[in-house]
């Protein structure tokens, strides 16, 4: 499944900036903590606040993960 991880506003759960895109079969859950590596600096630690799975018209599954930066 194609996954997109977005930074989120903590009060409205609205998508803000795209942090990462990848393919995975892992079943993400609210509360999971991820480390997003974005270059040579320290990884960005985030906590998932919402997991959204979309079924596309062609039957593909895609996912959006909304995360709070820690």
C-alpha cells in the first residue's frame, strides 16, 4: 500500500506538510511513533494521531497518516 505521512495541526487534524511517502504493508495504528529521516540531520520523531485508508476506484489501497511532531 502506498502511504503518505503528513504533519498535522494538533487541534483540527488537518493535513499540513508532507513528511514522507513510501510503500508498506504494515498496519499502522493511532499512537505509533515514527522516526522520519529527511537528510543528514537528526530524524524527526512523530506520533500518529489519525490513520486513513482509501480504496481507490481501481481497487488499490492508499493510506494517509496524520502525525504530530514531537
